[in-house]
C-alpha cells in the first residue's frame, strides 16, 4: 500500500500539487486521471522520487520515502517497476536483453538464472518466440508488452505506468489493460496507472483518483462514475456526446 499525506509541490511561485491525501491499494489497479496540466504527472513523479515534494509524506507500507536518505531511496527503487509512455526500450538490445537489463544491473543471479527469469516474464506477456528480435522489428503493442515484462522482472511490489496505452489502437489497448490488471492481481502489486484512456478507467479502474487543478477532486471505483454528481468529474469523463448519451441511458434505467 502507498499512502500519500498532505502532499504539496511548488515550482517557484506556482503551486502544482495542493495538499493531496490518498491511498493506493495493494492488488488493485489504481488509476490517476485528470486534464492535461492538472498535476497528475507531477504527482507520479513525486511518488517515485523523480521530484521532491515541497511538503508532505509518501509512505510505502509505512516507510516514509520523502524522509529517506539517497542510499535508502536507491534501495527502495529496487522494489519498483516502471513502464514509460514510449516503452523506452534499448534499440540496440534484443527483446530478451531488454528484459534482462534490470536483472543484469540489480540481481545476483547467474547468467542462466537471469535468462530463465527473463524468458518466464516474456512467457507471462505472451512473447515467447520474439526474444531474439530487436524493438524496431516488433509492433508498438509488442514493445509495450516487452516493457511490462522488463518492469516485472525483479518482481516489484509497486508498479508505475505512465500512459501505457499511448499510441496504441483500441484493441491493443484492451490487451495491455487486461495484462496489467491480471499481473497486478497475480503478483499482488500496488499498481498505479497515469492515464487519459477512458476505456481503461471504465474497464480496470478499481481505485480511481481524479486530480483537478492540483487537488484530489474525487476518488472511487469505475462503477461509481455513472452515478457521480461531481460535475467536474462527469464533464471530464463524459466529454463526448456519445458518452453523455450512454450515461443518460444508464441513469434512466
């Protein structure tokens, strides 16, 4: 579990995060949503230590990440997996070598053990047979699956995903969503997903935090959204006429 307590982040005279308090739950897909510029990316960067909060706490199972020393934070990051918006694979390494990279850097496994672990992770994302290909030889959806395999190679307790469906077609996006959801439950991870994808919100949103102008405007599950009376939330979620009609139909039943 990750608990955020009264988190503020200021850049010069601009306050971007304004006292956010929330809990990201174990074994669930926790989604951060909000308009561009709302502060959700800044929030995630504060969670993983890419930015230092102005004040507040980020507690990993009771351990205050903000108060840790530099060495303690490095050790803490070994419990984290990250999936970046662009997949961020190394073009000069094969798929297998990309997945092995964190193992090469941070594990004490033998080469054979690292190869086996990497292959097990590729099998989990249905990419057996692609291990000797290079990133430029596979599709965008396959690249995202390689990124997921790499992120789980060290068996992290916490998984962070920044717009994992960015640039993918709707069908492939659903595959990635289901994969993240099933892996989260299988490994009992605390998964946090920063997303604009409304299919993800409605499909795998087990704990959703809606950020509006730097503060937590709403928190709940996907099933609550249809019934919500929070206008800022509904204006954001049901921006298109089709989605508005769908919500109206649900409420009329």
